[in-house]
C-alpha cells in the first residue's frame, strides 16, 4: 500500500505504508492541494481512505464531514481502479475563502477492460457511486484533458 505526499506534484510511491500528511499544517491552516499518487491496485481504495482520514483529522474537520469525505474518496478511487488506466492521484484541498473541502481523483482515462470486481458482479451490484456523490456533494463533475480525467466533488464543511 504505497503512497507518498507532495505539495507541488505527485511522485512515484516510495513507502510501504501511507506517508504522514506532511503537506498539511499542524492545525487548520489552508494551503495548496495535497497530492498522493496511488498504485493501480485494489488496496489503494483503503490507502486513500486512511490518507483522507488522517488529513481531515489534522485539519480539525467534524466527524460528519470526514465520514462523507471518506465515502466520496472511496467511490472515486474505486471507480478509477475499476474503469480507468493508471496513474491515479488523490487531491485534497481546503480553500481559504470557503467553508468547503475539495476532493479530486485523476486517472489515465478509460480502460479497455473493466476491473475484477466489476466483472464479478451483476449489474444490480454496482453503479451507484456517482449517485452517492451527488447526494453528499454541493457540486461534482469531471474535467477531461488529453491523457487525464479528473473526477471532483466539493463538500460543505462546518469549520
């Protein structure tokens, strides 16, 4: 379960466990987005949840916001693992002028084949992720570039 942090650009995984959120100020300071490059493996959804929980606790967000953010991160990263090519990058940011949390997941665009979990399920067992995000987020969408697709969501925060 490799992940590394960097405030300016995602790097290749370098550790065997998630790195501490070094791009985050020790209190509720705001700053540039925190980025983590995640390996294209099923374990990365759990890694992304652990990273997110650590960062959001450091940012002193309330438990409800953290719970909602973990659902959104889990859905976005799982979708990238099941439907897209690498690389996968998780972005978290708290803009200073807003009471929001911005979550983004980049991937390498559509894969030719579906992932292992998706192909093992019946159609009724999957496909609800974006509906969940639509309920939780104040806004969400997609940015498409030449070799990257970014799925993003904005969650309201109370702090």
